[in-house]
C-alpha cells in the first residue's frame, strides 16, 4: 500500500527517511555522504515522484522504493 506524502506529518516523514538512509547496505554510489545529504536526496526523489513510501500490512513495515 502506497502512503502519499501529504498524509504524513513532517516529523513522521523525516523519521521514515532517516531510518531508510541509515540502513546497512543502502548504496549511494562512490564517496561518503552525511546523513543530512542522504535524507535530502531521498526527500527530493519522493517529492519528484521518483520514489514512493510503501507500507506492508502483513509485516507492518515501511519501505521507500523507486517507482
């Protein structure tokens, strides 16, 4: 189930993005990026519709996926 950005509070959205970018194995290409830069990049992808927030009711987990 996709969750529209408009249905999330700013705090909830920030927490989802921060949890996503801090996962082990998340690949941002070559180089080191600070948490803030990673969060900003994911937020831009969400705002442009390149990525979406998905909730899985069976496992009760949230993920961010490319469209």
